C-alpha cells in the first residue's frame, strides 16, 4: 500500500500527465485522484494511437482499472467535466467530491473581462481566479448543489482513506507547477491557489502522515505560459534552434522556454518534500536518447545532465522521460 503525490516542480506543463499515466500502469492504483486549481490545467496524455488533452478528468484516466476522483479543493466547471466524461467514456468510474467549488459562466466572463487577470497576469481565462475568490467569500455553489453532477457526487477523502486502510495503492495528482503557486511562486504572476504537494494532499483530504512518496516532475528545459519572471528564459530564436517549440494545452499560447534552473529545482524540492524526482524532455538534452527505456541506453551527455539535476534537487531521479509516449520512460524506482 502506498500513497504517492505527483506535482510539477517548475512552472507547470512538466509532463505530469505522462508520469502519472506511467506510474499508474506500473503500480496499479485503485484510485487516482486530482488536486490542484481546476480546468485552467491542461494535461496531455499520448499513447501510440492517440493524444488526449484533459482539463478536469485526472490524467490517470488512461489507466483503465482505477477509479478516478476530483478532490474537494478543486474547482469544477460542470460543462467541461461533463464533456470530457462523455468523450472519454469514464462515466462509470469517476467521482466528484461533494464540496468542490463550482465555476459558473459568470466567473469565466469575469476572468476574461478583467484586464488585471487576462492581460497583466495572463490568466487562462477559465474562470478559476474569480471562482476561488467567490469560494473564499463563501458565495460559491458546491458540487452537491449542481443537479447535472448528481450521478458523480461522493465523499472523496472517505474513499481515499478507506482505500489506504484496506491496503490499496492511491495516486494523488497535482496540477500546475511550483513557480505559479499562490504562496511560493512569482506573486502576483501566479495561479489562484498553492500548488505544492501539501496542498495536493489537502485538496484530497489525505493527511500528511499518510503520504509515502512525493514525486516532483521537472523538465530539462522548463517552460512558462502567461506573464511573470522567468530567470532562465532564452530568446525564441535560441529555443527554436534547439528544436523546442511548445503550445499550451488549454490556451494554445506558445510557451516560453528556459534552461535548467538548479536553484529553483532545489527550493521547489524542499517545499514539496520531494522524495523522488522525475525529469522529462531528456530527448531535448540529447536527441540520441529519444524513446530510450533503459538507463544504459542514455548517452554520457544525458547521464551527466541527470547527475547535475540530482545534485541540485538533492534526491534521486528515478523516472526519466525520453519522449511523449507513456512507454518512452526509464523507471529506476525499484532498482537497488
Ligand atoms: P489562472 O490560473 O488561469 O488564473 O492563470 C494564472 C497564471 O497561471 C497564468 O500565467 C497562467 O498561464 C498560469 N497557469 C494556470 N494554469 C496553468 C497550467 O496548468 N500550466 C501552466 N500555467 C498555468
Ligand atoms: Mg499543462
């Protein structure tokens, strides 16, 4: 039985969705539950056949044998949720905590209509900031008040803690990344909530003593979408020359690209209580590593990069992503 939290170590879009999916296939969790802000997050999951972008359904949905939950702390946009549930056919195994805050059309209008949010901060325009604001003011509806969600309503913390009592494995997936945490990120250029591992546990009603592992996902070349400081950002010409060009899953904005930030990685690992790290995009460090599934297949250049990252983070890098597909992963978690 283990309870693992998976969070983003930089500014989001580190490839958590893929790591969650890989870990799910390896560890057979009975429940995969989402924390984080809400539908401002886009998770991309790619199999050999298809690419999925999800915003409300946990990115672990691709693993068919787990129940899927949305924790109490998360904001739910019923329109987005119901669309995804229909498109992915997960209606019989997905559950929403009765206390989730609800995003109304009006919150989206306020998000898009506010120059402060949409222009200065560069929000995703999905209504999350205004909805969290109303939630704090105690003006929000909760999921249990929405008739369209009635089939999915449950007590997520009770489900998760009972599964842990019964010796089952549980995955708690975060969203966004450390650098856009309301508490620890580059305020005011942040999202409307903390994004660290403790918050993800709290979002799901799982106490800190029940967490066994915190996997923080870092990206070899970090990215940032929206406004705000980005210490290691490189000019577009340089990143394009490196062959790196990325677009946001939710807003399709071109992501800003930077080089590895060791100082940020260390600070993020500290606050997240990182026990193991994952690094994605190793194929950008050395394209010869694309698709590798064994550590021995990595070049010296890639191994040196991982060693440097490990020194910065202070814990072992146990998961290495070498391409977008779930199977393009090196998993060292169970090696001695
Ligand atoms: P909001 O969360 O939509 O209010 O956006 C606030 C800031 O967080 C903006 O800079 C967004 O681009 C950024 N942001 C929000 N969610 C994500 C995410 O899932 N990935 C990356 N950036 C995000
Ligand atoms: Mg994303």
